[in-house]
C-alpha cells in the first residue's frame, strides 16, 4: 500500500478524520493508530496513513502514524 501524507483534521470521541495533502478527507478509528494513544493526538498534527477501500460509506485511513512517532521509530531502528 502507498503511504499518504496529511494531518489530523478533526477529533471526536474515539475516531476522527485526517486530511490528505491533496485535500481529501478520510475517517479513521482509534484502532487504526500505530504507536500512539488516541487521546494524545492533536488537531493539525502531521501524519502519514494508508487508505482502505472496504467500507461501503467510503475509504478509511488505516495504519495512521504521526511524523513524531515515525521519526522516533526510525531513530530506534537506526541504533
């Protein structure tokens, strides 16, 4: 799958939306986060994600990871 860059555009109770850099918005559930607790996310936080087309209501964001976690994980792998 291709990773897409974007940012957290809206947070609600247990789910939210991410906006891709091209302006498209995708729903995500708290279970779609990698390396992050949902309640620590911030509006506008930069992230990358993959798109899953399985929901009949539209595509969803999965494997959402913020740039902060991505950078931390890369540093740990480089050790």
